[in-house]
């Protein structure tokens, strides 16, 4: 995405996602991020083409963390967890404490849970809730706070070179920027992902608000005027025929 496109998107409010208007700081961060993704796409593609080693990938990741996500290489990142054995590539510092560990893999390597083991173990030991896993092209954010011990804490997974929906790519990456993290936006995304768990959605479907919305929609479709107990009919059908029994409390 080039800078001109970014400026147009900022001016027209296209960076507004469900809000009345985009705050100035957010528009500026998104514009910076878009410009950096455009600038890094060439060097990243070159690394992938020559199957660069992990060390070269690590250098690009450090630059991206600094320039795009705004974690200064001289004050926002630490390599104190690097050891001669299994090690953590970077720690991201916020307010002088480690907010997240960053595990970097070779640009051509697929990301999986095995790649998380060193960082996850260190995170559990140090009480760090977030681990970023990347091969330069794909960026994942895993949350390992309370309740995520089963390894299902994938909150964000984005392909920097993904061309299908550039705006969606930028929106996901935005949550990883220093400004967005400090504004609580990454935690907001985590709570949204948690709310989409099957059990929680099943509970939401049975709420009075949702049942009333379904009742009105069914009445609209059938031109039925309604009757006593129609809401109970809907709840019973949801419980018995729509929602899997294992999801009901």
C-alpha cells in the first residue's frame, strides 16, 4: 500500500472501524504502519526469495518492530533473554517492564506451537502474558494469561504480504503497535476473541436481547403478529435443535 493511498484513506475516514471518527493519534499510527508495510515488502520478499537464514530474518524483524510498530531498538526492545541454548529473541518493554516476548523464525519456516515452546516457558516463569511469533511475513500474537494454559490463546494471525484485503491486514497489525497496546486495543481484541468461543456465543444466543431480535425477525419473515409464549418457543428451539448440547451450561 503506497503513501498516497494511505493519505486518501486517512482523509476520507476509511480507517474508521465502527467508530464515529478515527482519533488523530490512530490515523497517524495507521498511516505510519501502511507506509512501513509498503517499504518493508520489498526487502521481505527478497529474504523469502533467497530463503534467508534466521539471523537475517531477525534483523528485518527488529527494524519492523522499531519503525512500524514503534518499539525503539534502543529503549523498547531487550535481548537479555538470549542465551547459548534455547533463547528468546526479543523482549518488548513498556513502562520498564516486559510486555511481550518475540520469537523469530527463519523467513521460510512455517509457524506452529512447537515454535512457541522457549518463549512460552520463559513467559510462564516471568509472568509475561503475550508472545509474538513471526517469520517476518506472518505475525502471530498469543496470549498466555489465566485461562490460556491449554495453548489456545492465538489472538491475532496476519500475513504482512497478504494482498487479498490490505485494509484488514493493516487493521490487525495496528493492534500490535506500541500506541494501540498502550491504549488497550490489543486487550480489547483479546476480549473479543474470547467472546467468540463457542460456549460464550451459545450463552449470548440465549440472552433476552438476542431472543427478542430473533422473534422480531421471524415475525417479519412470516408476517405473524406474535402470540403468548413465542419467545419461549424460540428459546426452546435454540436449546433443543440449534445449539449443540455440549455447549449448554
